[in-house]
């Protein structure tokens, strides 16, 4: 018998967030942020630099190694009008990793500022210096309604190099300020590697190389997965029934070694909601393979809520390894729209490191599902009452999963 889709009312996931509690800039030292620890309904207050001492040494710690790209491009028309192109998802090629390595052109789905002044047929141009070479970057409007844009350039440089020369860091809109030079480093984790995100996996912003080494020294196994965070992470929920919210698909990459690590049976700690959604999506992909051999790695938002019997994590991971062996794969690429809200049954993650999220957001729903849809408010009220800083550049929390 299939589950019913959850009936979650967004009014139950709202709290007052004064503007002065939103951190507009990070602390000078990443690991000096506050850390709220929630375990067995007990709250402790620490600083993030203490986090290695919270590990017993038998855990696996998963990071999301995506790297934020300077996805905001500005062009000026001959008339003087300024057009902003915000790259969202690549269309041709449609795999983020491949798009980043293109050397001639790439098509993107975008949001476009001042779109009304950009008529079809008008080509926007910019002259750039890329690694000492003068090149011309052009933008063509392919589809006005869908806001699809083709970028072309000369010089043989990768799109990564082009964006580094031409783009601006897409800091969150709720910071209500323009990106600054310091954001190029501050809005990036110390372990970022795979270019393609348009928003940072901000739970990781508190980590320093020293903190990571201290965690490893306690015997904790560390792993990296990739989820290229989309701008949908900032999209407010404007419907009363949470399930009616339109979730964006995001691209994920998982290595064979990640799956083998999960088969060790160790407790799993996820750095951020993105690492969590990657691993939970991986589980559901394995379920799909058990139901349909060669099923594509596409996880729709409602899929987990249609399953009534849950295979064991080891059986699911073995099904993925078997598929990868048959197809001679060492990594798998997928797309996930996974929507985690109260009633969701977690299959992989035991503990979560995450920041404090916007009221009425999908990320707050995820936290509520993880700790219990009553306890999230206790945690947030406590953080508010103890001068924690909120959102992307704010403080952090270490949350243990509610007991099933």
C-alpha cells in the first residue's frame, strides 16, 4: 500500500526573523561561529571550532564539494541599458561538469534582469581579458519566454575561465547588498572543487583545513559528493500546502567509493542539506533500480512518499554497485528534486550540520523533518534567544536525527 502525500501547512513553519539577525558578512575566522548542539532533546552551546570533540570516531562525514561559479553576467547595450544574465542550468550540454569545460559556446536557462529591453536579434557583447588574452564574449537570446541564452566566445578558454573573468559571485538576495571582492573567498568552502553551483553549500563555510584535520585525527572517515546547488534554494514557498511548491531539479555526482563507504555501516553525518539530499537521493535511486533495472537517476519530489516498504541501506547500495559494475562506471550522474518535509523517512543520514534557515523555506521543512516538527521551533527559539546569527553567513548547528 502506497503512502499518502504529506499535508504540510506552511503557516506552521514560520517564525519572526528581524533583519538585524541576518548575518550580512561572515566572521573574520570561520570556525569561531556559534554552534548549537541538539541531541536527545538537550541543547548545548559551543563554538564551531569545538566540533571535532563531538565525534566519537566511528562516523563517516560527507561534504558537498561543489564550487560556486560567478554566475551573474552583466552586459551593456549600445543604448546604455544594463542587462543582467544569471546562469541557472545548462541546456547544451546539459551536464554541469561538461558545460564548465566548453571552449566555444554553451546554452543556459537563465533569469534575466531588464529583459524587456533585450529584443530578439540583439547580440550583447563584452570584451574581456582572460589569462592575458583579449577575447569577446557574446550573448544571444534564444527564447524570450523561457529565458534561454547562448554564450559564445573566442580564444579557446573554458567556460570556467570565462566566468572567472566576467562574472560576479551570486550572493543570496536576502543579504541586500552587492557582491564584494571578499565574497569570492568567503562564499566558498575550503574544500570546494567541482564548479557548477550558483549558491554555496553554506553549512560548510564554517570549516577550516585545521578543523577537518582534527576530525580525521579522531578516526572519522571523510567523503565528498557533489550536488550543484541551484537558485531554487532561495525560492520562497508561496503556497499554503507545502507539497504544491515547485522544486527545481539539481545535478548530483556520486563516486563508487561513496557507495562502498556507506556499506561499512557507520553512522553518517552530513555537512549541509545538500550533502544530505544527495545521499538520500542515492538511496531512492537504488530503490528505483531494484524496481526497474537500468532506471535513470532522476528522483522526483514525490517519489519517496509513494514507497511503503523500505529495503535496507546495504541492499540498496549493493544494487547500485551491481548496476555500476555491469556498465563499467566508477561514478554516476543524476538529477534530484527530492523534497524533504515532515513525514519523510530518512534512510541514510544520522546527524546534520547546518545553518539556521529562512522562515517558511524548504530548508526549514527539512530540519523539521529531521529533528521533529515540534522540536525545530525549540531549537530556533533558543538560537534567537541566544543571539545566534542566521542564514548563509550566520552560525551553525549540529543536529542528531529524531528517534524513529
